[in-house]
């Protein structure tokens, strides 16, 4: 099933509660947490995420672009976030971390940077609810979709299908009306879109249009 997760990285940070009310049909809200160490950008942390949690009933899809994910990720699950994504490159024990997140009733998700191969992490898939394939270098919104990631998306889809489970394949970066179909055809089913949603006059209509385009 196709899912659209608008990224608030492209929203008005001075009016996040109001922005969230503009996307009532979103499947989840994608929240980027950056620490200016793992990626060269600084956004927000757990206190702001807790405020977002209190401001909306929409599910929260937290994307942690931070060092030492093993230490910090569980706190977001404990705060009531429905899904917590950690980066494989920032987790010392990804399998155990996934289990910890699930023990707090959150979906466990793992992200891979464009240059990170999937093969070394295939044995972690059975512990996950979602696998995120980055289609830009993480850290900043508004980047162009990396076409060379289509093969990696397809590999992820094959691996998930071979597993026989229900692991979602998410893509994040440069997703728009022009790119979402190619990502869907490659095997993605969950799409993070920032400027394509919040850069629209009617963000919720943009969500519906992206969902339709993805099929």
C-alpha cells in the first residue's frame, strides 16, 4: 500500500502545529532530527519532537540523522513516536537497537546513505518494519533525486520480498511529481516528500496527487 510521509523540514518551523493541520490525509509526518555531527546540519531534538507529538494525532515517522543512535533512538520511541529510523552507519548494534525500539511499541526502521551497500545489513531486515533508502545525501532538503539509487531500491524490494515479511521500502530525497513514479516502479512503497507537499498552495491536495501518481 502506498504511503506518503510529508517532511516538516520544508514546513514553516514557526507554525508547525498549523502546518500539520494542513496535511490531514498524510499517512505519517516525517520528522528529520539532525545533530550537526552525523550530517552537516542542525535541526531539532527530542523536546521539539515531544511538542510535535502533543500537537497532532498523525503518526510520527522520526528520521534520526545523528551519531550514537544506540543511545538516543529509544527515547523517541518512549516519547510515543510510532516509527523511529536510525542510520545503519550510526548504530553499533542495529539488530539489538531494532529490537529495543519494538519493545517500546514503535516501528523499527533503518536508513542507508547513498554510498552504503545493502548487502552487509540483509540479516537485519527481519528485525525491521521499514528500510529507508536515501535518494539524496542526508542533511538538507530540496536536493535532486539521485537516479542511480533506483537499482538500490529494486535490490531492497527483492530482499524484502524474499524475506516474505511486511517490511516497507521507504525513499527520502527529491521525491516529487516528476520522480515518485520511477521510485514506485523500482519497488518503493513509502515516500517522504518535503517541498513537493509544503511548497504547494494546498499541501493536502499535493499528498493526494503524489499518492495517485505512485499508484
